[in-house]
DNA sequence: CGCTTTGATAGTTTTTACTTATGATAAACA
DNA sequence: TGTTTATCATAAGTAAAAACTATCAAAGCG
């Protein structure tokens, strides 16, 4: 293994450029003997002479000429590494892998991605949409940088910050539009359509109705809010959806949407990331961007 | 200017490869704390974190992943510089710029170049053919690595080694083939054809005849031995040529060649180079090759 | 809970790199 | 031809960097 140093390459490059030990040493802000010695050590390390020490002149050997080009390449590459580092700390650069739960993704992401890529044009955004436990796991494995989920997550290794609260709305068939608002308790007796097992939103809805979560009940479980609304529209029952989903999901369905009375059911949506993540600082900024567009 | 070291790059690369401080340190044959510290210093120098120090695991940051590739590039380039150095010292590599005087070049070079490129196939040979003073000047300016000229040169800064002695032969018209050999003194009264001013061989011939060198005499001056012989063949006079030139130059000319009586006129041909040349060692070897094929 | 693994920290020693002072040599000059 | 000047090498001492050993702290695991 060759044992030269970048410092030696720098000195050598300066020497090649100035053709003069003293001037090169000045340029490197060191004394002339220091430069002489480093050059000599470099020659020893390489086992070949770089310069021809003629009286009154410093001339590169043939190998020296080849070497100085190589040296410049290497120094340039090192500088570029520095540039890269600077770029990576000044702004978010490269890849941001963000996970989002399915009951938020379709409604929030379009705006978030727009805002993010406007602010950080060089940021390459990868989105993963799946249920909270999977997101948390992938976060832990380093496959994701951050995730947007319902809080709390309560993982010691993860940091979390709230983004916004969202209310759950009741969706029932259009014919019931003017019926009185059922209480949480009355909901239990209605045919409540829910998302399939695994979605946190299912548990949150059940919890609001004081129903135990767990094995599927006698109702049909859907895999998306969109499906749920279509099922309601077909008169199969009622359901809850987050407020944010209302504009998108009820646009083309003959359903009525109404707000619960106080206390309204809500959940807090937030962002989580590994406390140890080096992006920690910048993720706070990203959370802020998400907040402003939600 | 970025202030990292190749050592740090090596350590970092090992860390990235092993994903483990202890193992990486072993691989680098240093202690674990030493590696930890160098990595930390590298991160400080770059102003960006390279690894995410999670408990129980070492994971590269996004920047770290980019950086390790860069690091590998840089390390590879440094190794290549070492390879290059090794190649350049084990054998003659690259360019050998050799100067030869015109009265030797055509007769010696074919064999020398053949032998040289057989022994050092990667050697790129450049030949410069001109008169001694020009060769010496270009040698001093570093435009040539070595030159083959008539000794002595007596330049303090140049090393010289004899290659061989060569005898001068008399060339006269074929009709004089059986005439008695003229003495050096008699030559003065004959029509002696010579090379033009500047060729050392001209001076050597004049010196043999005890004639002053200097301004052209009433004779025609030729620019090559070949021309001289053709002039002799045309009956314009006599001339001297080096023994080595005889086979080539008299093959297709109706002239007679004869050897002088003792003391025969001779000159010593040798090789010269800058004492300070880093090729000095190898030039001795080259001189040896030239000797064996002359 | 203790035990083990793993990386960070502290204190010390060794090595490396730099500085100033001086020497040597050849070119430049008178 | 001696003297000066320019230029790089060498030497000796000092400052800085990098290494080691020992120890600590935190996290995973039985």
C-alpha cells in the first residue's frame, strides 16, 4: 500500500507549478525545508524521483510530469468531496425516503411533494405507503428517513413532532343527510364499515365507538377509504373518514358527510424519525414545510 | 481547502466496508480509538456526518454513502500513482529522448533502436539528429535525456562514457584503388572533400591532416557522408569517412576505400547525459546495450 | 439484573511535521 | 578570478498529530 499523503501531493503540485522550492513553500504557507522534506519523503514512498535537482533549476522528471497530473486529479477529487459535504449540509440533497400511512398519503402528499421539491429542487423524494408498524420497522432499519403517521408512536429511539390534528367525519348515505347526528354509542349499533386490520385508522375509529379492536367483526373490511365511501354510497352502512379525505373521496359519491358533536373524534398526525439520524436537523425544517401546506 | 488525509479516507473506507469500528481498526492495524478519532476528525473537516452512530450498528449516512465511493476513487488513484512509480523504476518506461550526431546516426541507430526496444518494449524512443553543440544545448535544457557524440565533451554538468572507437577510412575514386596510401601530410595537397561547418567530423578530419579548422576552404562542403561519397565517386576529390559508414555508403558507389597506416586516425564515440538526470542509473545500462550492438 | 458488546473518552507516549539556523554549490557579477 | 547571490539540502529543536492503553457508558441479551 502506497504511503503518501494529500499534503505531499499538494506540496508537490505547488512545486511543479512554481518550479521553485522557495516559492512553492510560500504558496503552501510553510517553510522551504519543510517542503523539501515532504517532497523527499514522497519520492521515497513512491520509490522514484519526481524532480531533477539540477543546480539553479527544478525540473520534473518524466515520471514527475505524469505524477503531477495524477496528483491534480487526486486533489481535485478530494476538493469535490468537500464540495459534496458542503452541499449536503447546506441543503437537503440526494434522497429523502419518506413513509406515509395510507389514510393520509393520497390527500397530503400532492401538496407536500410540491412544496418540498420547490424548496429543495435537488431533493429526490421517495415515498413508501404502508401501515404504521411497517413504517416504524423500516425506519429502524434505515430504509426510511422519516414517516408521517398518527401519533403517538412511543418508540424510544424515534423522535416525533406533531404536524396537525384532524377530525373524523361521519359518512352515510345521501338519503340520511338530514337525520340527526348519531352519538358515538349509537354508532355501535349501526353497520360501521372499516378499513382492514392493520390500519391505525381502524383502531382509532373503533376506539371512538368504545369498541374493542381486534378480529374482524361481521362487517366488510375495506382496503382504502375510497372503497369505504363507495360502499357507503351503495347503502351498505356508514363509516368514518378523516376530514382531509372528504373533498377527494366524496366528490363523486352520493353520500352525506357530517361533523360529530363535541367531543369530536380526532387524531394527531405527526412526523417521526430516528433520533440518531444525521438528517435530524433538517427533518425539523421539513416538518415545518409539511405544516404550512396541510 | 479541504483538510482531510488519505489515512482518514482509508480508515473511513474500511469502516464502511466492515460496518464495525473494531473490525475496521483491526483491518487498518490500529487501535479502535485511533480509528474513531480519525473518523471524527474527518467528519469535522468535511463539516458533515458520515456515519450514523446508532446503538449496536454503524450505518452510513446518505452523504457517507456518496463519500465512500469518492473515497474509493481517490484511494484507487493514489494506488495507481504508486503503480506508475513502480513501473517507472523497474524498467525504462515512457520516453527516452536520445540525440545522435549525423555521422553516426544512420549507421548505429537501426541496431541500437532494435536492441533497445527489444529489451524495453514499453520504451518510446525519440531520436534527434543534429550536430554536437546543439545536442549539448538541448541536453542542458532538458529536451534530451542523452546524446551519442564524439568524446570528449568536457562539460562539467555532463557525465560521459565511451562506447567505442572508430577508425577513419580514406575514400577515393575506384581508379586509385591500387595507388599507394597517402600520408596525412600528402592529403593536405589533395582535393579533400569535407562536411560543412559545424560537424565535429569535419574538425576531426582536418585535425588529422594538421589543417586548421575554421572557414570553408576552396573545396565543396557536403551536408552528409552520403553526399561526400557520391562526390568522390564523381571524381571531385577524396574524403574520409568513419569505418562504420563504409558498408552503407560505398555499396552503390564506384569508389575505393582504404585503411590508413599507423597511426590510424580515430575518434572515440560516447554517450553523455546530465549528471543530475534521474535516469543516470539506467543510462549506464543503455550505454551497455549500445556497446554490445556496435 | 448482571453480562457482553461496542463505540466514545481520557491520559500518555510515540511519531510526524514544522521551524529556525546553517551549510553547500553553482550561477552571476565585478 | 574572486565575491556575491540564489537556491536547495541538512541539522537540531519544538510543536502538533496520531497512536496506544485503560476506562467509561449505553444498549442488547440471557
